[in-house]
C-alpha cells in the first residue's frame, strides 16, 4: 500500500481508494497510534458493536482510525460494509503468512475509518500460531509500521482468552471492556483480569484497563441500574459515564453494513456512541471536533439529538 498526504496527515491508499475523499479536519496534533483491545471472553456483550460504532464515531469527530477485526466471525468486517466473501487477504495472512499489514488495510465507506479485515481462516490461527516463533507478538510487530499513521487503533477481540486475544492485549496500550447490563455481568471477569495481569507481567508491562463500558442497558428496568451500580462499585472511575442503551437500531445496523451514525443517525444508539467517542477521546487526551468547536463530520441529523428521547429507535 502507498500513502498519500491529506493536510499534515498520511493516509493509506488502499484497495478502495477510488472512493471520494472527504477532507479531514486537521486537529493540529500528530497521530499517536494509541491502541486499544476491546476485550471480554464472554460472547455477545457488545464488543463488535462497540468496535464498529466507537471507531465510526471517533472518525466522525475528525480522527483517523484503524479498526482491526481479530475475530474469525468477521462481524466488524461486515459491520463496516466490507464483504467477507470478496476478501483477497485478511489479518490471517498478516499473523500466519507474515504479510505486511499495509497490504491488507482497506478504506471503508466511513471517512477516516480504515479496516484490517478478518475472515473465517482465522479460526485455525489459534492452533497455527502455537507453533510460531514470538507467537504472542505477531500483531504488535505487524502494527508497528502503520500505527503511527492513525490517531487510534481499535482491536475487536473474539470471545475467548486464546492466542488471538493475547496478541491483541500484547499489541495494545490499554483495553476496553464492554459489559452487558445483565445479572451476571461481572461473572467470568476474574479470568479476564487474571489474563490481563499475566500479559502485563510477561508480555506488555504498560497494559492498562482504560475503561469499562456498560452496554445494552434498559432504562425501564431496575436491573440495569442495579448492575450499573455494582459495576461502578467494582471498577470505580474506570467505568465510562456513557451507558449504551439497548436499541433495535444498533442491532439492525450490521445487516446493512453500516455503523449506527450512518444507518440511524437520529437514534439513541448513535447519540450514545457519539457521546462515548467524546468521552473516550477526552480520557486519552485526544483533541476532537466536539471539544475544539471545529467543523466535524457528525451527520446533521445526529446533531442535537435528544439522548433521552427515542430518536426514531
Ligand atoms: N446496545 C445494543 N442494543 C441492542 N442490541 C445490541 C446492542 N449491542 C449489541 N447488540 C446486539 O447484540 C448481539 C451481540 O453484540 P456484539 O456482536 O456486539 O457482541 P460481541 O461481544 O462482539 O459478540 P461475540 O462475543 O460473539 O463477538 C448482536 O446481535 C448485536 O447486534
Ligand atoms: Mg464480536
């Protein structure tokens, strides 16, 4: 892949470079390549929904984002509108074949958002990696050449604590843990925390837990409130103020291959992920459109949406 300059930024010219380019808002800071693993070995807690929609929302706030789909299910790949069946190469070729990651990066329909796609061959990667030298470091090594072209790199992890997730935790500066607002939200977290501690001790001393995100909250039930209180007691200020509500629109968006800010910009789900993007960027000290008052790429229909209203959801 070659690189082009947009303002002060380098942008990869990927396979989809024929798409019209929107000018990126120049935020006056060099890309830091801050890397986050979105991790929870529990299935269906909102990892992919958060990976896709936080990425797209950060891009809409003017940042340049790389989303890495590290799950053989490839839901982040299809979620941003890239067909899994038409893929020539994926993260599998990077991890197992040793191909350069910039051969795999694709530009998505969301301005400012690039993707490292996954495909089903990744399902065999856990086993194939076992026999590989520096098997825990493959993703970290691959990202080294490109991460500094991006403001944020988000890695969508599979629902397991195997070698793929270990690769994500080794490559990351920090992890973000989505927790579904359900009775057993905290169950199984001790093994996740143990894994994070082990990676920190042996592979990645700087690894932090940057945030815990409550997802699929139902404001009409007491249970969501109780779970939120319990999680906040446990994780304190690590828990994001923003809580993602249960939203039909968020569940529908992947089948249209669109992030929520494109599929239903006026919905509560879009508002939640835009608010989360602002909170997330503030936490990591990343200037963004909403706090600079700059021209941002938030869809007009999402601006001024009432987060408490149903917003078409
Ligand atoms: N806030 C929400 N409101 C309604 N549905 C949601 C919400 N977040 C996620 N979902 C739906 O719940 C299901 C699981 O979400 P998602 O795929 O994001 O979880 P996951 O943790 O990535 O799952 P897996 O562990 O299988 O990778 C999906 O069908 C998704 O569309
Ligand atoms: Mg997923």
